[in-house]
């Protein structure tokens, strides 16, 4: 890859970096994203730091693991950019769940659980998402991790994994979907419809919410 793509990435990330409101984070964010999408098969913090020449492992690890920041301004910037790219009368809100395969047990929410996108039970994380879709443009605007019972019933495990206290409340996937829908729909009314994919077999409450809105 040439260095030009990094400049394009910085330009694209500009509204999100500005929303971070912190000089150190503003420097690390483009470098971290570049590490995720750039060359190299291994995307661990250590591997990305070795391949990069503009930051150290300690700085990158602090940005990823220990930094504390308010996500609301970044999410607001995301919604604004999503509207610019895919809003309007031809837009659709797509609510779905997806699985991310994992080999270990330490990642938050990982457990043997149903993975509809894989059509089997697998050791994975499970996520509920809201995507704004318009023709060929797809922009994910909301994403939340589902915590299975073996996590929500183990407060010490959640504390060790630094799960935020307001995210430790047990919620089913349909309940998460409704929560994300309520957060997204008031500012997405220009989207003409919502499409509810298979979410644990229960989507009638979501359809009711959409009809009421």
C-alpha cells in the first residue's frame, strides 16, 4: 500500500477525530484504524505497534485498553456522516445480529452460544446492530454486544473485564434491538422503512415499535 491511503483515511476520519476532543486521542485514532485495515494478518496491539513507526506499544495499548472517553460526540458525528452518505427517502434501517468467532474465554461476552449468521452454536461474541442502508451505501450506526447468562450471572467476571456498570444489566437480543431502535429512530425518520432480520426468533415487538413510530 502507498502512503497516500493514510492521508485519505485521515481526511475521512476528521469529523470523528474532532469529536474525540483530545489531542492525544486525535493522534492515536488514525494510527490505530490504519493498523486495523492496513497490511499484516495479525491485528493485535503488539503486532500493529511493531509494524508502525509513529507510535509505541505502550501508547497504543493505553489508547485501546485504558483510555476513558465519552462516546456520545463520536456517535453523533457518525449519525451525521451516515445521513450524508445514505440518508433520505431511499434509506432503510436494518436491524440484525451477527457473531464474531473467538478461540479464548477472556473477551467480553464470549461463550458457546447460538450464532444465526453461522447457522450453528459456536464459541463467539454476539452483537446486535443497526445499519442505515441506501442503494449501495451501508453505514452501521449502532452496535451493542450481547452478554449471555454466564456473564451477567458472574459480577466478578464482568468487573475483571471492565464491563461498564450500566452495561451489566441482563438484556435479551430483542430487548437490545428495541433499545438501539429507540436511540436511532428519532433522528432517522427520513429513512422510509426498517427491515428486521432474524434476531433470536423474536422480532414482533420490533415490528410493533416500527409501526407505532
